[in-house]
């Protein structure tokens, strides 16, 4: 089972370049490209940690077969746009929306078919469930976590600093993200 984002994001709709530069107290344009890269990296770190998408995007979930209730670890504000499968002749079939039910209020979201098709092929990834998810407006705590990560990466551009005792810093970003983190079920 694989979940794949099918649209990309730069994460600047979550934290703008201007906001990041204000946070970093940078008033020149020399580092704009670097800061935008750090915003993308911070967005990826936050999404990986919390288990949900920060910005609206499209996704497709692939499975090897139908299960009684299909669970997709996706969110927030998830929507299912299609359920498809490859039949025994190799043809991609679309399941009618009248033939499945969705529970978008729970995490993970759940999809249940009225009746499972009997002609599903035996290959891998024959089931494709597609939709959209992501915050329309990310919580301020997650934006601040991104800014802390951007600031840390901007100030520490090397793995090792000579002449300084290495210590793990308390992670304010992790603290801000913890209440939004989805448990793996």
C-alpha cells in the first residue's frame, strides 16, 4: 500500500518568503533562493512528523486488493474523488460514487464499498483511491514550527561546528507540532 502526493507544493503558501525573512531578520535578496529551499525542507519535515499535509494537494492511494474497509492515512480536510481498480482483463474500472461510502471525519479516513468487485486483477497496486487533502489555512503552531526549522537550518549550515561542544538543542518545533501529530493506526 502506497500513498503518493500527485500535486506539488512549495510551502510558501504556508510560510511566505517575506515571513521567513522577517523571522530571520534578513533584509536583502541574496539568500532568497536558499530561504525558499529551507521553507520547502521545513514543510517536508513538519508533514513527515505530523502525518498530514500542510497545504491543499491531490493524492492517490494504491493497494493490492480491496479490504472490507479501506483506511487511508490522509488529512486534514480530506475528500475522495474516485475509487478505481484494474480488472482481470487489465482495464481500469471506476467504481460509482453510489457504490461506496466515505468516512472523512475520522483519521484515518475510511472507504467502504457496497460490494467488492469480483473481477479484480491479481497484480500489485490494482486499487487506486484518489482525492484531495491539506489545510486551507495551516494552524499557527505549525507555521511557527516551520519558522523555527528554517531559522535553525539557516543559522547552522554545517553538520559540525569546530571548537563547540555538540549538544542537542531543545526542540521548540517538535513541541509545537506534537498536538497536531497523527498516531499511526
